[in-house]
């Protein structure tokens, strides 16, 4: 399959996967003037039809409805993690650029395959999380890069909650391979840390599982039990190639909810960073010799899920690299798989892949503007 021909005007979008997260993506992507959603497909066409009706998408049906649509340039892959490689590979084979929900793949081999396929086809590959493009993390990264905390040295991140089975109507997949707190929530934190420190060099980790089975707490399946097959509490030590280190906890076993806790310490100050699972928030700093937190800036989200798709679309029209690269997502998966290996083998694991941190968005970047 040859690379897609250059086009002008709004970039055509097709969505595969009509589950819970598709609602947020559609709400945003149908509001950006620089993209146009043409089709949505799902293994269950009736689910695609429902989403299409809710958001005014003209074409809906099975997966081929998206893959064969002539106006679709970027396929947004919102399927479950176990299907990410298969669906993304099919989209690449159809000559489409691909944006995938996280994780990009379940293992290193899958990521290497997708990167090679995309390169051979001359198409772009991007992957969530795109939250580091949000105002909260962009302002935090700007503060670090201009030296507000001096030389960055270390980070502490915490994500603790009881688990999503209380509110998610179909949560079993979140406790299986490719998910759990490490693969479901970890990508937000690892991606943010890579933007702050650069690529990870090695990791060591411990993991545990509090329950062998959990019970769905809401929706039509409430009361049903399902098996837990992955660790639900993970503690990670990470060393970055630049010499910095991070201490992270990802847990679905804590009754104390403490989400979005990120502190980055430097030689002159410590920065309190907004939740990397969100696009906004307050950025605070405590300077050397002080015990008080100072509000550095309070940010408001310019857009949420789908921001990375829009940035990729604009990069496509402008003929420049997009910021949320497939190589970044592959490195994150490499880190997470290395953590999983460390848990199972009880040793430090080196991370072979590498990637560069992305450039910050321009100060006047506006998702609501028409630029193409």
C-alpha cells in the first residue's frame, strides 16, 4: 500500500470502537474545525449506529465501514487493548494514518511491528495519552525547561484507588493482560515523566493482587463476578538515561483515593504537577528553604481526549512531525513490559528503546481555530 496522497482542508477521521471512551472523543472531534468525522465502526454495528446518531456521524457499521471509507485519512482506534495491534495493522494496510488509544500494544514485539508497518506504508502512527498536550502539563514542562526548579533530579508519583469495577459497566478487561493499574493508568504517568526527564533506562518493581475475583458494582452486569489476572498494586523504581530517578505507585487496592499526585524535585525547588490523566489543573512550586506551596499558574483545558488526533491532523496538513509519536507510545509500552518482567523475575530490567521528548505547543495553539 502506497502512502496516502496529500490533501487539503479538514482532515477526515474514522473511529473504530464505539465503547465508553468514544463518546468523549466524538464530542471533541466533532467540534474541531480542522477535522471531520466521516464514519464510526464497531464489531457490534448497533453500537456504532447509536454513537453515530448521538454525534451526527454520517456513516456507521462494521469495521470495514471505516477502513474502506475514501474520505477517512486518520483511523482512531478505540478498541480494547487486546485488539489494538490487529485493528491498527488493518488500518495501516488500508493506507490510513492511525491514532490508537493506549496502550499502543501489549508487548514490545507488537510495537515494533506497527512502527515498521507504518514506516513501510508511509503513514503516521500516534497513540494516547495526549494529556501532556493539555495546558496543565504544558505549563509544568515549560516551568521545568526554563529552570524554575533548577536541575531536575527526581519524581514521586502516586495513583491509588479502590478500582474501576464500582462504576464501569463492563470492567473485566481492566483487570486482564494489557490493563490493570500498570497498563491502564501507568501510561499517563510514564508519558509525563518521559516528557520531563527523557527516556527510561531501567526499572525495578514489585506487584501484588489483593483479590482473585472482583464484583461489578453498577450497570446491567451489577453483581457479576470476574477473574483478576494481573497485579492490582504495583510499586516502581525507574532510572532515566539522563540520570534522574522516579518512585511510582499504581494501585487498584487502596481505599484512600489519591490520584494525579506528581511531584518533580530539582536543585532549587519542587514542582507539583497536575494529574497527568487530565488536561488542566494547578501548577504549584515550593522553593528551597520554604515549606509553603506557591501557586505558579492555574490552567484551564483548551480541549480533552482527541487533542493528539487534532495535533496529528494539523501536522499532516503542515508537513511536519506530529508531537505524540508512535515511538513514544512504544517506549512507554517497553517501560511497562519491563516493569512487568521485573515483578515476575524480581530483578532490575534494562529498557532497550529510546525516544526524545516532544516540543512544547506554541503559546497561541488553539484547537477551536480553523488552520487548514
